[in-house]
């Protein structure tokens, strides 16, 4: 349908994303190929992510590491008091989030899991969503799963959440009347003005964004997309975003966790 | 992010005279440009790191004066040809007078 | 399909080409003649102040940056000397400016004799524009170089 | 370019809804009465006429004729039409970065009549399908969760639609 011409691209290079993914190994998957957002970025951005020093997301990894062993709350504990070395104890945790929580009777994501630990075990105040502390800890814990393939459960009690998430992914919202799928399923691998559209995968979050020049948690990114189609975004950590997080994680089953990724 | 220490990476610390050391330095800072408006339309006051220096034995080997056009979390990559051993002292100066320091000791033989 | 470039781009290319000879001329192509260029910032004045009005010539100074920045808020940038400098000449300082930002100043690097005249950082560019570098040499002369970086425009209207 | 499937079912002769501001909240997609094609609710007052099986809006939305120059600005402005977000338009070659989500708009006027171009801008779902990613630029209601400041307002004003249509009509 579209014809890529010199005028349109203004010398924009199409990133070499094709063939950089793998076929989903579950039936009825909406994508022919599952591809990390990294493949859709320029080589400068890829280079920034691939070197752990150049990647500014590591500032948050280091802050998270410092917070890990910092005692906080009435119980006089730090994360390390119960979980010792995160390198061992947190390995793979991020890859299976969001996960069913029997006590809460709902799935929880990593931010919520950290705050549950803080209030229940440390007797400390939960961190506010978007606070540097919560994002740093989410990044630090998430980073321990780097390379681990995403493997969320969507069966049993998770099923209704998964279905709700799928519905939200295809719901058209906002004055611009657009769904996640409009861009990230139907039109990935194309330039939207100069934005090269990815599959909207979540395996790199929290992600260092070149635009905001800081780490952005997943639900903030969801809000940004909804805002841009002139929709009234759901609240971070709302049931809607939890369901959406679960569903999109499933769309990326098998993608290695990249936390902290670098994105535009 | 107050807990964050600056990050310094030297590609090596023991060198022979005439050799080159590659230095990378990264510090956590919002580099508030003074040109941004907040939600209520008020200009957010400028607050940036305005100077970065790398000194040894009171001599400045490399320095940079920064303007608000430097991205948040300022990153520098540069190369030194140190003539003597000693501590390399890295300093970041904030508009508000705050000084951030880091040290890496090198040996030149 | 005909590639149409706007005046600004053509002029910028012109500026780059002419600037390869003498920066004064290069900048005049960009800023002078009352062309429809984005409001010129203080880049010209900052260069004058830095050089004391002296001519800056093309030479082994090089500005390295992506042709198209993925996002204008974090653009990787390097300045360096490519090739050999005449004996006895050393780079003391490199001033980096962006001619399309609200203000031209970006960075000023100072190199001792124990530093290689080469530095990288990440910068903010408000829109497509030229990055201009001017190097002050130990003999009081100046070198210059420039590089156009196209800054991308996002797809969403918000 | 292939024309995507036209209307789903019954011929839409005339759609009239109350002019002016409409209720902010989406009325949901399930409004149609039996036997009527599911059409997006709350279309602003435009008269849709089908010609050779393709719907169009023959009547200009304003008395003042559209200005193609102003229409070019609507096509470029990211807060208005933002056509360049998705389409390539050689006539706007001075602008950097043209999207590639939709087809090139070069020669649009050779493929569509003016009433059809107006229909596409007003509500492209009538011409293409409900699946099209293209927003309806002169419709309110329909999608949910519209940000408060945009509720009850179309993306473009009637004059902006006319200007844009005039610009598109010049793409031969």
C-alpha cells in the first residue's frame, strides 16, 4: 500500500528489524514474529543500551542496589535482610510478572510486589508510583532477570485478567479513536512521521527514554500513549493497566528481559 | 536520586608513560534547563551541572563547561596521557554550589 | 520521485560546504542575507567572543553526530582532531555550539597537554540544526567544523 | 490503490444528528436499531450521499470556500490534521519526515471525488472500514475515554475540514 520514497524518509534509515525476532510458540498468537523494541531503534540507541556504562539506566540499577541493603520501616529490615543477595534471590522474578497473588486475590506487578514487601514485611511506607526509589528498585530487581525469557502465566485465576487486557489492547479510545493494536500490531516497522513504530513490547521496562532522559516505568508509558491519542489515561497500578501489562507480557512470551533498556 | 554515586570507568589504571587512558564519567542529574515550564505554566528554574573537571596533583587535565544544552545525566568520554602516578580527581559543580567528587588512582611507569 | 529539500536544508548544506573554508563565510551564508532561517541565536556572537574576531579555518577538527537523531533530547556528540596537527600546535579548547537552539552554547572542553583533544557527550537539540565546533590552538589560531543533525518529529499529535 | 470495502450493509442515505455540541461521553457502539447498518454514533451534521456505491459528502460544511493554503497547514500541524504523521505528500516536500502508515496522498484527487475526499476526512470508516487506523476528523462521540479538554469536540473545525479538502482536491 505505501511506497517508501526519498521524500518521506528524509534519509531516515529503516532499522533492520525484520528477522530479528522469533515465531511465537503458543497457538493463536496475533504476531507472526515476536520482536524486541530494541530491533526498531537506531544503531546509536542500540549502542547506548549495549554498553552497561554508556547506558544511563544503570544509574538506577546502582541506586536500587544501594536501597536494597538500606534498613527502612518499623521492622528494622532491609530487602537484603530476607532476600540476601539480589543477584541470586531475584533472578528470573521480573520475567514472570505480573503474577497471581493469593493474598490479594489479583495479579501484582513488580512495583506492587516491592511495595507489598515494604508494608507487610518491613513495616515501611510503600513508595509512590513514579518515585525515584520505586523506579530504581524496580529497575534493580528487574535487572537481575536480564536475559531471562518472559514467561507469564495466563491460566487459572489469571484468565479473566488476560481477557480484560486483550480487550483493552484492541479498544479504541480517545479523540483520535485509536487502540494499542492500531499502531503496535497493524503498523509496526513503519515510520509514523519520524517515529519508527515497534510492537510495543514490555521486556525492557523500566526503560531509559532518550526523550525524558530518565527511567520510565511501564504504566507511565501506557499513560503516555493514551494521552497522545487524546484519551483519558487509566491510573498507574490500576486494574486496567495490570490487565494490559499481563496481556502485553504474553504477546512478548520468550523475549529476554532487557531491563534497563534504552528507547527513544 | 540522591544515593547515586557518580560512575567512572577507566579502561586501565596501570600504564606506561605515553600510553592513553580512556575515561568515561556519568553522573545522575536532571540538568534542568531553565527553559521548561511546569504544569501550571511557571518556568522551572535552571539547575544544571555547570562544570566538570578531571585533575591530578592540582593540575587540570581535562575540563568541560556545561550549558543547559547538555542532556540530563551528563556523560563524558575522553582520553588522557598522564605523565605521573596519582589520584585522578573528578569534580562536578552544580549551579547551587553542590560539589560531587570521585577519585580513581592510576599508576604510570 | 523528486527529493525536495527546503531552503533551510539547502542553505545548511551550503553553510557546511563553505564553512569548510572559512567559518566567517559559512556562518554568513547561514545567518546573513535575511533568509527565512529559524531565529538565529547567539552562536555568531559566541564564536566572535571565543576567537576575538579572528578567522577560524577548516582543518583536522571534526564533529561526529548522527545524521538523524532518534530523539533531540539525547544526541550523542563527539569532537576530535582527525589526522596530525602541525608540529608544536596543540588544541587548548574546543567550543561547541548549536545554531538552532534557544541559546547557542552547548559545551566548552579544555584540554591540557596530558589530554587527547577528543571528547564525547550527549546533547539536546531543539530542532534540525548545525552543531558548530571551534578549536583554539596553542599558537592562537582557530579551527572550525560543523555538522548538521536532523532532529526527528514525533508521529503523535498529543 | 484499491478501495477498501465500502459500507458494511444498508445504504446510508442521510445521517442527521443534532448540530452543535453533543454529549461528551461515548454512546457506545451498540446504538443502531434493527436493520440499520452499525454506523458510528454522533456524527456531526453532515449529509452523506452515496454515488456509485461510494459514500460522499457533497455539500461543503461551511459557506466560505476552503483555502488550500490553509489546508496545507492543517495537513502539517501535528495538533490539527497531522496528515504527515501517516502519509507522504510531495506538495509538502519542504516538511521533514513524512510517515508511511497510510498511502501517499499524491494524486488523491485523481482517485477520489471531492465529496469522497470530504467523507474521508469527516469519517473515513464510512469509506474504508471500521478497521482503518485513520481518525474521523469531524465526528464526536464513538470512542471512549476522551480526554476532558477534547470531549464533545471534533478534531477539526468545519472550516479546517473545508480547507483540508481544498488542499486534497489540489493533489492531482
